[in-house]
C-alpha cells in the first residue's frame, strides 16, 4: 500500500503497530491494543510578531524552516519537520516561517532560496548554519547534529 502524500507515520510505544496519519489529523490520539500512540507535535508557525519569543528567547536550540505555499520542495519538507520535532523534542524546537509573510526576517537573515533552514541557539544564529534547498532525512539529521547538537 502506498503512503498518502503528506502522511506521517506514528508508532505505538507498546507494540510494533504503526499507522499513516495525514498531517491535519496528527494531533488526534490514535489507539492500538497496547497504549495510546505517540502523536507528533504540530510544528509551530512563527511570524514577525512572535519571532523573538518563539525563537530568540527559546529555552533550547531552534530549527527554523522558511517556506511558502507556492514552493513545491517546501511541501516535501513538512513530514521531515514533523519527524525532527518528534525525534529531537528534548533538545530542539522546530518552527516554520512563511517567507512572503515576513519580509523583515527575510531581509535580516538574507533568506532568498526556499526551503531554507537556520538554527538558533541562545538567541543567536549559529554561524555557518544557513542551508537552502530540499534535503532528505539523513541530510537533515546530519545538519541538526552539526549545528543544533545531537540528541
């Protein structure tokens, strides 16, 4: 069976059961014979009004995904951002910023290609962390390990 486009795989912590869940349904609790399945935290959307609180004043490293609705490769990154949010939940916060809605942030951080990724630690942009273009899961994990610290 083919996975649904934009689906996220959820795994039961008590058994080997897995289910495909389309993004809008990810926050609903799913059950298996063991216990409720772990749900993926929805990646927060940030804009210029809450950037300082959500990113610069965060209590852990923050992976920022710059995206927009017209960007095809950006849409491919959605499941990876959900994966990163769950996989690195204890050490990394993941947020998304819509490119066209935040011109001041785009200018300040010189984000011109999409998708683009930045990592912030202790309120500062990590030097050399800017990455533009779609990535696969291994590339994202390596990027997080290099600039955001590993689990």
